[in-house]
């Protein structure tokens, strides 16, 4: 397996790194404090092509591979996780279902503006009674003539209410299968459809500049043609979608830990106690060394899963391993980072405290650590 990055990968990494360091790093803390979605900055990312890298060129995307996607998400999250989850959810949760299962017309109308970075997409799977057990969906969609009539509630949905949001793909029960189980399908609901209500933003411990909302559907009608993929294939589709999502969240874990390492290393070299920079104490070096090793290991897990995806072979186990490993180690890296910063690390305006709050989300979103273990165990 060749893990060398190509010239194209390296150029992409530099582009994203430059953008994040120049355009977002100076204001990341302010957006987090204000719990404000940075719409103008996300638009600029769209103009640069960052939101479309993973989509086919024929729809206005960059046509890059999965390795490029992982590099992009890592670089964004090295500076800020709210931006990391915004891009991850847009690409893999909003766009990927259309890219893989959508009709030509759906791709032209909905995927193309996403690929060009003019619109954001969302994916509504989670419900109040269907979290880890996502097949327990209660939202229903009943065909009346040429329209689906949707009723139900979705919770914790990323990108669902930003000024750039164009649609949400939701899972809904559309009937009963021959074995008596629920038939679940994916349906695209455009923002602003009557009967589709988007609540105000949740107030969150972390990922504060990202947009997360509850959605409710009351006799919400969308055209029959908004079915994404085959009727009844929703369960399989969202499991495949989550593989890509987990790859993205895994890359977020690497990026967050990398950012935490860099700021902790820099602080350790300039903070003097007992007459020496604290970096010179073995206890501090040990923390930094462990962070660096786990980042490298997590990055390799991500790259392996991405390379398998690019080859078109199953990568469910590898994506789950990468997601579980990097999210747990991001939590640890952020915690050690705060420890190295001492009291300063506990202050709200200290970037490492933002990383600490953000890290925990990685171990819960898109399948908790416990669920990743189930996914991996089934494939051992
Ligand atoms: C900020 C944020 C953004 C999100 N964005 C989206 C989004 O865009 N779209 C979307 O659809 N969802 C989204 N989610 C939802 C997220 O995917 C769920 O929160 C997550 O899957 C866990 O579900 P839950 O919160 O209902 O927890 P639960 O499923 O209730 O789990 C509670 C605890 O029980 C454990 N548990 C559950 N079942 C088992 C089991 N069988 N064995 C062992 N332990 C178990 C879990 O691991 C966890 O520790 C988001 C969540 C957050 C917080």
C-alpha cells in the first residue's frame, strides 16, 4: 500500500492550510463565543472549491479522491472543528447520498450547487427515539398521488438551518417489508417547504459555530421524484453514507489532535517554571510524545480507509476503526493539551479550551465509540 501523498495532495493541503490560517484562525474564537455560523467564510471556502472537492467535475466539483477529502477535513479541523463538521456534514451527509444514489435530474438541481459551494446540504437520520438505533425511525412518508406526505421529528441535524442550506435528506418509514420490518427510504426535502419547520439552533458545549437544529414535519408535501435512490433502500444507503461520514469524522480527530499538539508544544517551549521552559521536564515531553504517536497512528488509519475507498473495496471496518481511534485520542490530546497549559488552558478565551470542548463531540457524532466497537466486532 503506497502511502505517499501526490503533488496534487500536497498542493491541496497547502491551499486549505493557508485558507484556514489566514481567514479563519484569527476569528475562530469569536465565532465560537458568539455561537455564530460563519456564513461569509463558508461561502469563500465554496468559491475556492473546498466544499466541492469530493464531487464529480461534471457537476462542478473537484473530482478529487478520498485521500484528498481526508487531508482537507484534517487541515480544516486543525484550526477549528465547527468548520470541520460543517464541511464534513455538507459533503458526506448532504451531498454523498445524491452523488451515489440520486437521479441525473436530482444531481443537476441539488448536487451541482453543493459541488460549486453555493448551497449546503444536511442529512436527517437521528430522531428523539432513534439515536444509535437509527433503524427505529418513526418519521413516516406516505405516497398520496404524486407527493410524499411527511410527518415526524428529527433531532441534532447539522447544517439544517444556515442561510446557505438548500435541503435536507431525511430517512422515513415508507411502508412495511415482506419480513414485517419497517421499510425505510431517503427523501429530499427542500428548505422552506410548507410543513417543514426548522427550530432555532441548539446551544452546545462545543462545535458552537456549527449549525445544529431540530426539524419537524407536519403534513409536509414533497414531489414523488424527491425519493433518493430506490424505495426501501434507505437503511442500506445511510449505512454506506455513514462509512464516508466516519472517515470524515476520523480525519477531524486527527486534525483536532494535531492542532492541540502544535499549540501545546509551542506553549511548553515558552512557559518557564522553576527556571526552565516546561518542555524540558520529562512529564511534559511524555504527554507531547504520546500525542504525536497517536496522531501519526490515527492518520495512517484514516489514509488506509481512504485508500480502500478509492480502490472501491469495502472499508466499513477500517472507517470505524479510524473513527473510534482518532476520536478517543483527540479527547485525550485535548485533555493533555489543557493540562500542559495549566490554569490558562481553563480560560474561555484560550484556544485549547475550545479544542477540549469540541473533542468530545467526535466520540458521539456519527456513531458513538460503543457503536463503532459493534461495527468492528461484527467484522473481526
Ligand atoms: C452536534 C451534533 C451534530 C449531529 N449531527 C447529526 C446530523 O447531521 N444528522 C443526524 O442524523 N444526526 C446527527 N447527530 C446525532 C448523532 O449521530 C447521535 O447523537 C449519535 O448517533 C448518538 O445517538 P444518541 O445521541 O441518541 O445517543 P443514544 O443512542 O441514546 O446513546 C446513549 C449512550 O448509550 C450507548 N449505547 C446505545 N446503544 C448501545 C448498544 N447497543 N451497546 C452499547 N452502548 C450503547 C451509546 O454509545 C451512548 O453512550 C448529531 C449529534 C450532535 C451532538
